[in-house]
């Protein structure tokens, strides 16, 4: 009974974070803009991380499709085990982390990195646990085998030996990533705008 209650609470938390995951970065972005003081070397390093994170996201959604933006579980294009999913189980969340880290570095607000790491795992671990439970229930042994051979966060060098036959579509990736790309441009633009205003 105790485990069942704990699982129900964990499921509710995971569902809540899953639904609001697009809004939780807002306080982080506000703090970032307030304290931003970018300089040349932080801009270069931060831009590299941002580019790497967005490349990973485009690569992932090019296979998984726009269903990755769904507000409920179960909307994905079946179990995707090819492309970046062949090396790490959660390439989108890894891409999100690299993007956020890149913005912190670009803005030259290093102390926010610690908050980012804590907040990242606090938000995404319940979501990932919920998604894994769903995939295990819906895909059974197919997902179990995939989970045992592909790491959750840190990519491995060898690819998964049984990749799915999902196709990559650059058009599908760009269509799905419009909001993320727009957000990146807006946040980085605001960082530079704030810097320009501060020196006037």
C-alpha cells in the first residue's frame, strides 16, 4: 500500500512537471537577464554550447516529430531508438540542458549554473521516471532491452544494435523547433539589449 501511494504521488509530480515544463524556465530567464554581463570569451563559449544543444534537439525531433511537445504522454511516434536515441535515451532533455548551460555561460552568470543543475534534475527526473514507466507498460520487453543498453543521460559511443526504422525529416524538425529557436533568439537578443542599455 505504501509503495502504491508513493508511486501515485510520484506520478502526479511527474505529470505536473511534464505539463508545465515550458513555463518553469521563466524565473530562471528573468534572473539571467537581470544579472547578465556578457564579454567576448563568454559569448563564444556560450554560443558553442547553445549550438550544440540546439543541434541535438533538431536531430532528435527530426526523428521523434512534434509529439515531443505534447502536454500528455503517449503521443510519440512509437519507440524511437535510432538517430540520437541510439546513443542516449533522453537527447531532448540533454539538449535542453546544454542550451540552458550555454545561455548561462554566454550571459556570464556562472552562479546560475548550480541552480540550473539542481533545477534540471529536480524537474526532469520525475518526468523521465514517468515516461519510462509509460514506455515499459506500452512497449514491454522492447523498451526493457533498449533501457538496459542505452544510458539515460550521458551518451555512449556505440549505437544501439536494434535501431527502429523511423526516418529523419529536417522539415519536421524545423517545424517542431520554431518555438525553441524563437525563444533562443529572444533571450540572447534581450541579453545583448540589456548590455547595450547598461553602457549608455
